[in-house]
C-alpha cells in the first residue's frame, strides 16, 4: 500500500480554516468581524493608508474596504483625514477606541497563536513564519 501525504497547499488551507474559525469567535466576542479586525490590525502597523491601500493589505475588494471603513468610522474606531498633498485621498488612522478594541482582542489572538505553536521548540515558529513568507514571495513573483 502506498502512503500518500496530503499536498502542502491542502494542509495550508486546513490551517487557514482552523485559524479563521477561532478568529471569527474571538472577533465576534469583541463585537467586530474578522475582516474588520484584520483592517484595524493592518492600520496599527501601517497608519495613514488610503482605503485602496487598506483593501490590498487586508485581502479584500475596494468595495468591501469602503463598507468596512465606513462602518469602523461610524463606530469611532478609525478616522479619515485628507492627505496633505492630495486632498482627494483620505488617510485612515486608528482612534484611541480602535486601539482599545485591538488590545482587547490581542490576548485571545496571542493565546490562539500559542496554542497553534504548542510542541514547537526554539526557533521553529520563526522558521515556519520565514518559510511561509518565502512561499508567499515565490507565488507573488510568478504569475
């Protein structure tokens, strides 16, 4: 009998689905969607993005980004201000309320990552991140 291991892309998809299910619960418990949390997390790392830039970095369409930005602004988690050079571009930044929301999610997300890396030793989590990022770069550089 031949033993066949699942393809790496299948395993990556299984991991994505498992993480997404847990992240959906964490976000729901904090009153946001996973997509909204992702957008807020991106803005924490890269403040001052435009809605179009946020869409690319959050893996969503520009139309979805517009809806998410509008909702987050209405709820007081972000603010938009015109760019100093091109007033048609609105730069998005987190508000203090947005930072508080992210911090309230951080503990549970940290626990999720810790659980995911149970049984790993030393530099293994770092090496996994590096390997996955290399896979992303490889696929991004080839059509």
